[in-house]
């Protein structure tokens, strides 16, 4: 799994400790949103899951919507990375780009593509 804070774009440069705290909040938010859904998730529940006070959470995120946005940006970045990996593996396994004859007239598709297993969690 990629780093949740990698896709977070802070408004100002943050120290490493602050960036780590943001990652912890986003990880906690993933758990709370998964368990309670978007309507049941609260900033208090996210703070509790992260092991911090609600006031500390608000130093990094102004609202539940801001946390949800950071979480969705994290997931979008992760999916983009998986897509790139799949495309790279496909290019290697199938002998080039779309329409490439593969040199032997078989289109380079003489075997099934390799199975790509991405860790979840």
C-alpha cells in the first residue's frame, strides 16, 4: 500500500512529525469510514481511532470533508500506481504497444498475461 500522506497536499510546508500525524489521521479515517460509513463517521471517532484529541485533528484538517478529500486523493493515487504497474507488466508480457505485431505476426499475444497481485491493507 502506498503512503497515505503522499497524496496530501498541505497548504504550507510541514515538519516530518506533522506529516506523520496527517498519515495517522488518514489511516484512522479509512478505518472509521469503512466501519461506520460516511454518515456515521465523525471527527471525534477519527481522532479516537488515531489516538489523538479532536483539537489536535483540527490542527491538520478543518473538517470531516477535508479528511474525506485527503483519503480519496490517497486512494486515487494508489489506484493510479496500480494502473501504471498493470500497464507496465502488460507491455513487457505482450511485446509492446497496441497494434504491435510482435515481429512474428502473432501480435505478441501467444500467452496469458501474468497475474499481478497487489497488497491490500
